[in-house]
C-alpha cells in the first residue's frame, strides 16, 4: 500500500483566529464542522487536494501536523515506537476513520490515519 499524505491539521489555542488568519492569507473557506466542537474542515479551493482542518489544540502547545494514510493505525504506532519513536496520541476512532500521532526519535510529530 502506498502511504500518501492524506490530511493536514492546524491545532490552535484560538481556532477562530487561526481560521480568519488563513482565510485572509490564502482565501481558504471554512467548509464544514467536524466530529469535535470547534473542529472544522477547510476548503482550500483545490479539488481533490489534501484534506485540511483547523481545530482546538489537543496537547499543551499549538501544532501543525500532517497525516499519512496507513492500513492499521495501532500497528503503525507500535512500529514507530519499536523504531525509537514515542506515541503522542494513541489511536482514536471517530466515525469513518481512526488516527493517532507519534513523534520520531528527534521529536518530529506525524499523524497516521486509516479508513474505517
């Protein structure tokens, strides 16, 4: 299975201010409310482009993440850990997808996501 970048998120202390900044900068539009309060999908104006969301932060600091498509989130997080990484956000399941976040041995955070 190829592992494309399928999703990007900007997790912010002030998502409304963040949405306004990027809307003013790039002309992005808030497309739809997501599964969590304050979590919104963004219409970047590129048909078929990577999904982008702006949400409240889910850790102590603001962050920008990209998510790589995988077949099995739990197995991928375990492999990342076996390779010296750290699980930052264990597998979460929401309708239609599961996802998690790890950091590599140098601290770079990356998300993984799977359909289903």
